[in-house]
């Protein structure tokens, strides 16, 4: 079966593509680096595609920009999927976006609503931040001896394990919203960044910064942690640091 992967060159998308291939199916990569901008393409052709896995991301942080982005790319995929007779649309989302009022999360909530209300049968899987998240954060602050880090609890999970869950979902029956996926243990983001600095042999003073307002309060109080039982990854952040995946992080977000 052909499985289209929106954002197939990004941090989790690369693993999704490999997982699709490992299971004997054909990935169709949709990404800006492959010449497909899902926010502007006029007529996306998904002929022959049996399922879509959407893991695309954006740097938009304000609610207006995030909602606009996910509205455009999701409607493009859903419309193309409906025209082509795609049988299953799978979307990756984020644990806690309905409890932490950030603009970007409002965009993800809008994306979920579009998918679950669309005419293409859909599944939404929320996952916690990836083990790769601290590296992406640190790569934005490469030359400063002071490393500000948002004060937050997270139960980080390996992107590779999330990719496996997404592909398994795509090959199964549409299920609406699945139970939340998370890593094996909850940790403060500042502690993970410190571990990463040590692993890279880099000097730096980690300074936890509380995000202002209700969003920051929710993040400190565990708003981004799962509240119910669900699938849990097995690889810890420590183990990830020793893996080949940790060496491949580039900060790509699509």
C-alpha cells in the first residue's frame, strides 16, 4: 500500500518513512524540501494512496499563524484524500494541548477538529515531546553560555517509537482519538537539557524560565503530561543519548 507521509523529512517523519518501508509498504513523502508546500499547493494528487500520516510541523507560535497554517495544510490533505478515495487519515498531535493555552497548541487543536470532522476516516494520536526536543532547543542557542529553558514537566518519548505507533495506526482501522502516548518517565526539561550539554561536552549554565501566564502555570503543574493510561515508549532519555538517533538530530521541524 502507498502511504503518504506529510512532513516525511522531519524529526519524526524520517522514522515514519523508514517504518513504512520496513513493513513492506511504499512511502510517498510530502514536504517542502521535496517541492510540496501543503499550505499553497493548488491541487495535490494522492491517487493510489491508501493512507495518509500527517506529522508536518511549523515554527508559527501565535494562535493566528498556527491556526492558519494547520487549517491550510490539513484541508489540502483532507480534500486530496477525499478526491482520491484515501481510506485513513492519521494525524500526530501533542499531549496536553487542551490544558496549556499556547498559540501553537490552539493550531494543533484546530487541526484535530478538522481531521475528526472530515469525510476521510481519521485517527489522532497525541504524543508527548520527543527525546529530540531538548536537542532542538539547544541548537537554537548554540553560542550563548547561558541556556534559558522553559520550566516544564515532560514525559519525553523516542520519535522512532512514536513513528511505529503512527504506522501501526495507519494500517489499522480508523479509531478517532487514541489514548495518549508518552515516554517511560516524567522529568523536568531543564534536567534533560543539562544531561544533553554534558553528553555533548558543552559548557553552559541552564536557567529555567517560567512561561508567563496560565500557560506557564499549566506547564509547571504537569499540563503536558498524560493523565490516563496509554501506550508508553520503552527507551529512556538516557538510553536515547547513547543511540544513533541522538547523533542524527538536526533540528529539522517539517
